C-alpha cells in the first residue's frame, strides 16, 4: 500500500499513518472483532476527505469513517483506509440559540458539545453512556439512543440534516426533500422515494413496532406520509456504509438542570422487569436497570464503592433507577411520592420479607445523582471488570421488546443462557424494553464460540416471537447484520441491498456491514482468532491477579476492552497526554492495544522492545489515572515499567535515564556540594551546552539542591512514637522545609514522632520510585526491601508511617506490593499514610489537639495524580476543613504535566507545558494574590512555579503557617 500512502501524503494536510503500530491501534473497537486496516489518517478539512475519497477510489481501497471507536458490534473496524475524525475534524460550525439548533463536524464529542451549549441553556439530550468520548458522527451513524430516549427520542428524532460526500465524490445536503435539488441528486432522491412507496406495505408488516429499532436501513423514512420526507433519517443508523458525513445539523433542547431520582429495590430480577411497565406511567425521563452482578462488581471498584454503599439497602436482586425532570421543579417531591406509592401498590415494602421486600430510596441531592449516573453509564465497563478469561460478550446486547413482554422475554433468555451453561449480566434501559444483556463466555475457546452462535440463534428466535427488535441501540455491524433475514425477511434484505447499491455501487464505504455481511462467528475476524497466542516471557512485577503469560501480564493487558473511557477530555485525570495530542497513540487504550499485539507477535519480532513501542509509551506520564478511572482497571503506569525493563535489557540506559534513576544513590554526595550542583541553573549557557548529553531541556531550570538538607537527627525521636516520619529523597534534599514543617505540626498536635532510618552508615531510605520510572526493577527491589526492613517493625506495632511526597509514600501502597508480594508489604501498605490522611483520621481522638487559625482567606488545592488515583483527595479536603474562615477550592484538573523528570525532558517538555495549560495554569492565574496555592507533589509545585507567578506550598507548610502558638511553648 505504499502507493496509497505516497498519494495521500502529497495531497492531505492531516496525519497519515501506515506503520504497523498505528494500523494495529485502529484494528479494534469495543466489539469482539479485529480487522487490520490498510492505513489510517486524521483529516483536517473537507478537502482532505475529498482527496482521500478520490485516491481510495482510484486504488480500489474501501474507506471507513471513525469517531471514538467504541462501537460494540464491529462497525468501526474494516480492512480499509480508516479516517479518524476526532483529532481535527471536531468543531461547531453554527449555533442558532433562538432556533435551538446547531451544525457540527462529525468528530465533535457529545460532552464537548454540551459543555459549549450549557452557557446558552441548551443541550443535546441523546445522552449515551459513552458521552465523554462518543462523537456526533458516530452517534448519527449508529442511531444512538441513551437513557432518556423515553423523553427525547433517538438520534433519528434529533438530526435535522446531514451534509455528506457520496462514493462518486459529490457532496450533498440530506434533509427534507426539496424540489430545487440538483439534477444528479434529484435522481437519487426520486429513486429512494419510489422505493419507499413501493415497499410501504412490506415495511409496515416487517418493521417491529418498538421504539428501539436500529437494525437495517431506516427505509421507513422513505414511506409517503403527507409531509416532506427527510432523507437525513435514512443516513442515520447507516453505519458509514452509504455516505461520508461532513456536517450534521442537530435539534437542541432546553436544559432541565434540576431532577430527582428514586432508586427502586426489588427482591427478584423478574419482579423488577415486570414493574417497569407500571413505572413508565409516571412519565419519568428514564428507568434504568442495575442488576445484582453489577452491584457486586461495583463494590469492588474503588471509584464506585461509596456510591453503592450510600444508595443500596439490603441485598436487592435488581434496582430500577427512576429519574424525573420537570420544568416546574415544585412537582418533584410529589413525583417521588407517587413513585413510592406505586411501588407500594405493587406490593413491596421495606418491612416485608421474601418476595415482598423492597422499596424506594429517594435521591434529591445532585451530587449523589451524578455519582449514580456515572455508575450506571459505566455499566458495560463494570461488567467487563471480571478478571477471569470469561467475559460478558456483546452479541445479543440490546434486543428490544414491548414493555408488557419484558419480564417474560428476560425469563426466556435466562433459560437459554442456562441451557448453554452460562449466565447473563443485565443493565440499562428498562423504560423502553431494551436491556443490555451479555452472556459470560471465553471467546478464545472454540466451544464457547459455538455456544455464542447457538445463543444468538435462539435469542433472535425469541425476539421474533415477541415481535421485537434484534438491534435496539448499538447497531448491526459484524455481529448482527447476518440475522436481518431472520428478523425482516428476504424481501426487506433485498431492499437494504438496493439502497446500498444505489448509494455505493462499488462497495467503497465500510463494506460488510448491514448488507453482504460475513458470518458473525467467523473467528478469522475475532480479536482472539484461532491462532492467537502469547508466548511465555519474564516479568519483574507481580501480575498474579490476572491470567496468561508473563505471570498474568497478558491478562492485565487484555482487560482493555476498548471502551474508550480514557478518551475523555474533562474531569478526572486520565489520559493527560491524549488531552493534549488527541492521538490514539497517546492513550491508555492505544497503548494497551499496542502491548497486546506486540506480546502476541502481531507486530513482528521484538515489538515490545522496539523504537515504535518506546514512542508509544513516551508520553505516558505514569499518572495512574487509569488505575482508578479505567472501569476495567488497566494500570498503564505499571505496564510501562515492564516495557521499559524489557527495553533496558536489550538496549541499555541513556545518560538521562541514569541521572534520573540513580538520584537516590548519589544524592547524599551531591548534597555536600549544592553550589556545584546548581551551577547549571546559574551559569549562562551551561544549560544549553549540557542539554544534548543529559537530555534535560535548556528551557527550564532544574530543581535546586538545598544548602541545608534534612537530617534525621533534627527530630527528637520518641521511644514510643505515635507515628513515624518517612523522609523521601526529594523533600530531604530539595525542600527540607516541608519535613521540618510536618514535624512541627505533629509535635504541636501532641504526636510523639520518630523518623524512619537506614542502618548506621548507609544512605538514607528511598522508595525506589526513580528506578521504577526508568524500568530498573531489580534496583527498585533493592530500595524497596531496605524501606520495608526499616518500616515493618512500626507497622507490626500498628504505628502509622507518614509521608509527604505522594509519589513516594503511595509507592508503599501500590508498586512495592507488586515488587515484593507477600504479607509484609500487604501489612505495610495498610499503615502507610499521607500526612493529611493521618490528620483526617484523628477526628474523635481526644489526644490529638491541633489548634489552627486561618492562614489565608482562600486556598486553591491541586491534587497530585497519585493522590487522586489512590483515593487520598477526600482526606486532604477533610484536613483543610479544620482551617477556620478559609475557603478551600479544589482545582478540577488532570495531571500537572511535570510528572517527575517528564517536564524536564528535551522531547517531552512542550507536551508537559500543554498539559498544565489545559486547566491548572488558568485556574492558578485566576487566583488573587491573597489565595494560597497548595500542592503536595514536588513536581506539581515546580510546574506551577515555572509557568505562573505563584509559588505553591505543601500542605505541611500551610498547616505550619496556621498553627496557633500555645502559651508557654
């Protein structure tokens, strides 16, 4: 395909990517399939798309438009040239606030669009669970629905017109039929309307009478109805098989910002399904299902555990989340009362037992509503968090039946699953009879693939019996297109083929979807094909929680199901590099796909240690955002350590990596000559001279070595300490005032203190973080073992170990147990706490007395990524709440971008700056002079100080400033 690549490079302004790693990253979506594309490109303009169409047609190469790549049926994979619209082709072209409409490019993400609409009091309400990464183009192609379709309808109901290229290269506006259309377009228009007239009776007879029907083409939009037919509605749900969208006109709605939620508890799943038909009579926005499996799995996921504990009473077999949102918000209390009365009328009450136990938990609080919404929208990913080889598989995912049939249909489907020795996971849209159900199967096994086929056949027979839809939300793609004849009959399938032929006679657009599909169980198209295998290989960390080669590393990598949660651009932490570049390469999902393909040999020999893999990992800042925020638990920071270790074994270390990694080893010697070590910052031109050999950018000063580093002897050690202080390398040698402040604060609170010390004559203790950052696992183990040996006696006595630097202290809770698995490190991890965690835990302790005054009217708090990943932020806020008359604002930001040595690297410092400039720098710059900026991370403080005129401080120093001096002290 060199000719195709060369031709595109000459004519296209956007990125053109034909290397094996790039192609591999676009070979999968959130389905069970994998198809290696010919190449990929990111168009910047309509001219780029037009050129790609021309060149692809000349060389007989199919073309596939792609958005977020989260399709669950295989719509967005093909042996084609993939055009990724998300990187550049993603803006708002027109916004008509008064007319409540807008025109957007297909690559704009739903959440981004709604953020732009919010100041105008408008929103686009097709609120799919993947709103943080779903593009409007993908949603239109899929005829997406979301949880509020009961109120607002589907994409088809909210798309006004579509501007699109046809396969012949011409571009047209598809909307209400207009007599003034060009002759070439009028011929197409007339042919389509003629088909609608001819097939009106067949369409009426064969299309199921349910709201959720997205299977096949929407040729019912062509049937004469007395008003102009809207041809855009034929393109909605066409899965990129008919035309290439370049602009989409949307109907907008006013925001109903206030809502209330009732969480209905049911003792059995069947009773919940039967109740749905009654609950919708109250006219809610939506009724969403959460089953017992999802509840249990969510309890094991840190980000959801508190939500489950807050809203779930007892042990329900199913919950129905009933949401009301009315313009007149004064009716909301009555809506909840009506819901409680209805559930009672159905025979359920909290004081009953057995099959009559149940009731409603009212949730009026918007913050809790948002947490529940996040839980529900993560349903798929929560289900996929199972660590065994068997996973819930999407293929009968979202069949839809009429509500009176829902309980009987789900009972019949359960019988089918049990017949084949499996079970299903259930969640989502009970209000419209469209449940997301996934039987648990291991598609690496031929026997389970055969089970999948049998279940699909029997399930769709059941759907036909109930006159339902086999495709109720997620489309057809590779998994369901094959079954159109069963659902619609041969004449309707012929109609679909006629539409495809009229639009795309040469099969250029996304072939094999909707029309002329392959078999859904063709294993050559699976992500795990029959010849998929991962040879044995050695790893340095403990991956035994998972299965497969590399001691479980394979299974950990395969946890990525391509759900794309890492593609979000606001909120949380992950994935900070993607937020800057918007490249699939710089994304947790992109990296995980590269790893899976590399270890299974699909990217050629030595792919794991190749330059392409190093480039793939280069912008990963090891923020650990994915550890907490990836619903399937893909921990790319830990995986990166293994990749670097493998590369080091083959290629060795650069001087830059050695200078960073071995910092703890040479720190005590460097600290003796701080003036010499700091010359690089003070002598003009020296930074530039040393830039190339050291790899440190000349555009930044390096951290200054302190003239008076912290000494363990500065603290009068208690023989019976109430806590032990771990002095990390960074605070010890660069900012010792933080350690001194912490010691002073703890002394003021009456806490007897000791300092963790290495044996006499040895270098100070270190967590090994710098060695891990360079992939030096053996060296990190040495440091970890020294630290464990020194701290374990305290943990065995139940004495908390307090640290100040998040990346160091929290290593005791995360990486060290993976370096040195066993009961000792497990115990130690339970007693390793940040200073603010220790203070927050003292509520109710009469011996802890910390008198504080207000240090400033306002504190702006930036959390370190590892604090966010390991759930420390609430403790910081709780500790700062001790400050009287002080407003505390937490900056909603991703990674600061410094990330240890990342922000100082020649090749990475620009991206580092851009990460900070997304949210953190603007927030700090907006703060007034009296506001104190607090950041616990050494890197975070340096980043803010470098890029703003503010000087952040550690929380220890903030508390020191707030201390009230006692009389006589």
